[in-house]
C-alpha cells in the first residue's frame, strides 16, 4: 500500500478482533486518539477553499490483523457519492482521473476473464450493466441453482427525492420510495446490515458447504455503509504486509466493525485483489503478495465521491 501526499491527521485506533470458534464474533475497541483532542480531517489547499467539515473525512484504524481505511461523506457536504463503470477493466487510478473524484472505492463483482459484470449497475436511472448478458454467469451449471438469488442481490442506491439526494441499500427488486427517483445503483453483496444475507443471496449454502467469498476467512475486504444521519462510509480493510498469508478481515468481522462505526445499513463489495481505495493523492491497496508487496488489479466498476 502507498500512503503519500496531502497532510491528513489520522486518528489511530488500536483495536482487537476476536472470532470465536462457535462462529460468533466479538469486537472490542481499546483505543487512544493522538492527539487527545478531537481529530478533524484536513486537506491540501485547493483553488477554491472550503470548510473542513464539508470535505469527506479520511480515517485509518490499525487492527491486529488488518489496517482499515475509511472515507465518510456527510449528508451536508457538497460532495456526492455515485457509480462509475467502464466498458473494459480499468485501474482505480483511471476511475479517479476520469471521474475527477476525491475518493474512489472498488465496486461490484465481475468476471475477469470476459470483463463482464456479475451484478446490476444503474446510472442516471438506466441499467448500464446487466448480469443476464454475461454468458459465463448465466450458463454456469454450478451456479444454476443460485441464479435467482444472484440476480436479486442487494445494491447500493442513490435516489433523487425532490431537491435532496438520499442513499439506501436494498435488494434488487425493492421498490423506490414514494416521491423519489432511482439515480444510481451498484450490486454487491451480501448485505451486512441491518441483516446478514449471505445465505439468502446465494453466497453461502450450508447444505452443500458452499461459501463463495470465504465469509469466515481473513482477506482484503471492501464495503459501503450508511449511518442513521445519512452519512455514507466507504470502508477498505487491507492485509498486513508482514503477515500476507493470514491477515485481512472476515466478512463477519466487517459486520461488527461497521456496527462500531455507527453504520445502520451496509453492503459488502468485491474484495481480495479488487479491494482498493483512493483518497485525494493517497492510494491504499487491500491485497498483498507473498513478499508483502501490494497487488493492484484492474476493476469493472467503482464507487466515486466527487463534487
């Protein structure tokens, strides 16, 4: 992972995660803030200065098995959260440049062999990426029993409600709220909060031992959450370079971490070597190789924060 550029005051949280053999998860935070006064994000001066509170807020959390990077966008901010998708695979830097984004998080699942999406993506109210057009998905006999669930997986949405933008996480077929229009949506899954839907969305089938994303295994992970006040939180959990083979975060651990952040709705996104986050001129990669080096990967879609 690289971490260079603008001066950002980072709140260092020293935390510990405990994963019980029974499958239940405990998450305890024993933290100290440096300095002890409340920490606020700062940014490199720009041609058009703006209040610090209006900028997305970056924070870093050092956990025993992972390093977590978050970007929080206030509902009062002039910055918006939207979806970007490419006809081909692009690096996260290419998404940041083309979208003129202050922050970028990798997006939904895709097939790296044919470069087609395996989840729905909507832009400006129209479906621009349809998993039904992915032959490798639709004709895969191993996935046939789960296709109805795969095509119904949860998505992160943005609505235009009168003169206000609202965000939500909902199943694909969920109705749009009265008085609102669906603007953007990107499929992921499983939904993490308010309920964990790994089985309902076809990621896990305990009857046959299916676990397509290793929900109890440590890996690089990405997720997006929404707080009760409408704030949107981008989260990327990176592996530790010094422990490349057994670090990162399980999907179950991500659930508890999101709860500790005060998130009430959350969605898991593509992870592993797809996991990456950009904030201003800093880039953080989630996956590390055997020698501890970052493992970047071109991706199909991204969640972008821009004016």
